[in-house]
C-alpha cells in the first residue's frame, strides 16, 4: 500500500478510488513536480506516487497543482504587500477642510465623517 506524496493528502493506493502517478523520469519535469508539491523537508523516493486528485482533469501531463494548501489562499493574504498609500499631507488637508465652519446660511448643518483609505488597484 502506497500513500500519496502530496502534503496533507491521505489517499492510499489500495483504499481510495483514484489513480497514482510515478514521478517523471525526465529530470526537468521531475524537479518541476517537486517544486509544485512544496515539500522542502522531504524528497521523493523512486517509490513515491502522487494521486490523480492533484491534477487538473486527473491528467498527469498537467502536473500536480491542486493542493489543500491552495484552498486557503485569499486576497486578504496579499494585504501585507506594499501598494499605493495615501500621503499624510493629503489626509491632513482633507481633515482641515472638513473642520472648517460652513459659510452656508442654512439653519441645519450636516456633518459627515468620510473614511480615508487608499483606493484599491
């Protein structure tokens, strides 16, 4: 019985109804599979297999790309990346303009708080 080499996969060759693929013999393609699997601490042996559940359309030629660790990726994970930010001087000018008294002769004054945040790309 062989277990799938992909991280967090518990599929076994005799228990689960998926096919299992051996690592390519072509060295370039083999290294590509290893990089896609992201198992830094473990190298596949000649007996290591990857189940078809990690291949688009269960096609070995697509290379293993479907993994549990990819399901949790969200755009919020990219929030730490540097992007356009509002300049402090622009924020201060806007705040100063909001705090100025109105020159309107209307009897009621409306005060609105505007959230100041950078415009997303």
